[in-house]
């Protein structure tokens, strides 16, 4: 077996593995929603936008560890892939509380709850939404922010953790052991990714 063939075989295996993981991450939440059932389409979209939004945000974050392999896996640059998942996550996570507000007839869903630590975590999706917008705005204004935009953009990490915890505390679908476990694994992966990226940054200095 030639080195060239082994290299191409390794690339194909990596590509297949990444696509399989992505499909699984999106498939599991959708499957759980259908298995649990829903009363109307408002409820369906309320639940699915939250779950798929979190998965999309997770993908936007975690693929930052595969920057060098982006062209091999996706056939395009990392930034294009990152923006695709980021924008998808932003749209869905924005729609989630909007649909809830319309369905429940209240705008209080957009106001963070600081009455207690337990209440804050249960409703942590609210501050998560604002952190995501700050992180997105930092990218848009990166030329003006210069040395500070990366700090603000890194708010995607706590935003994801807050959003995932909110789902685990409040989401009816998260009562499913498989989905709950998936969320725990994603939180752990994001934390490890954050530590790894900080290590890389400090090592380069």
C-alpha cells in the first residue's frame, strides 16, 4: 500500500466520521421530539428550534479544533463552515424564544431572571441569547475592536453552556436519558475545546 493511498484513505475516513457525527447530532433531537410527540406545530417548532439551535452552536464551536482539516472534510475554508453553523444556530436560537413568547403570550421570556441562582440557571437561555449577539457583533466590528474582538467572540462558549443548561433544566425532551447524556457530552466537549484553544494561544506566545 502506497503512502499516497494510505493518506487518501485516512482523509476519507476522517470525512466520513465527521459527517456521521454531525448527522447523528442533528438526528437524535429530531427523533426524540417525534417520539415524545407534540400537540401542535407551535410546540413542535418551539422545541425543535431550541434543540437544533444548540447543536448548530455546538458545531460552530467544536469545529474550531479542525481548522486545518476543513478543506479535506468540507471542501471549503473553515470560516465558511463556521459561519454556516453560526448563522443557523443564531437564527434558530432567536426563533425559539420568539415562538415561545407568541405561544405563551408574554415578552418576559426575554428578560434574564436573577431572583435566585436556581432561577437563573433554569432560564439561562435568556442571557445566552444576548451573549450570542454580542459575540456575533464582535465579528462584524472586529476591525474597530482590533485586539478585543476575540475576547467578545469567545462569549460563544458561556453562551453555549448557558443554553445547554437551560435545556437540561427546562426542556421536556431532555428528560430522555439519551438526549440528556448527549447534552452533557457536548458541554464537556466545549469546555475541553475552550481549554485547548487557550493552551494553543498561550503556547504561540
